[in-house]
C-alpha cells in the first residue's frame, strides 16, 4: 500500500489531497486547501506553502508526492508566481525525502475524467465518484485528489506493463 500526496499549487490557494493506493483501488485519506492571505508578500506566501505542506507530510507520512505542472496562465507574471508556489511545495516534499512526480493538467483530467478538456465540475464529480465520497470536495482539493489519483493510475499501469513486457532503449518491446 502506498500513500500519495497530490498537490494543486497556487500562490493564494494550494489544494492538497491524500489517497492510499492498494492494487487497482484507491482510498480517500484527507484533503483540503491551504489558504494564504492576499496581504502577504510573495516570499511570505511561499514560506506559508512550504510550512503547510511540510506539516501535512509530517502528519500523514505519504510515500510519494505528485504535483500538477505549470500551464500557461493568463500572464507571464501569473505563471511565474504559480511556478514559485510549485517550487515551495516540491521543496517541502524533497526535504522530507519524498519522490516527487509531475503531471500535466490535461493528463490528470484524462486519467480521472476521460477527457483532457474536462472542466472543474467534471473533475469534482469524478473524484467524488471514484473515491466514494459523500459530497464533492472543494475545487482545489478535488484537483489535488485528481493529481494523486492520476499518479496512482500511472504507477499501477507502469507496474503492470513492466511485469508483462520489457523496455529496450526507452521503448516497449
């Protein structure tokens, strides 16, 4: 059994979600949103993200961490802030000796919903359904759980493929 911490980074709201993978199944552990005051400077926000993710890691002791990659935001400035928020979360994981995996938003949506163009409501619904939750999680928490589920699915598929096939020069044969 593997506990996976999924992170949906943001400089004002960072979603987190933890799932436990066992075989082909995943079980919900916890999720939430790290909310950071708009009054904080960017360095103070990054410190808050680092501290909060570190605390989550200490509390839940995940085995692996999966983070959504940066996509092109509305502006270059937004993309830079998002990248820095990701960096703060990644450093929290790496400093706790977690292996960190990164996934594109389209891959996460494809893995969980079946369409890389899914909207947030569809992601929330599928996360609720897949994890058998009583209600849909908040958007950022659902996105983080989706990242964790994507990682669980990807790892299961890689293990399954490597047990039945061989790799040669980076390709399946």
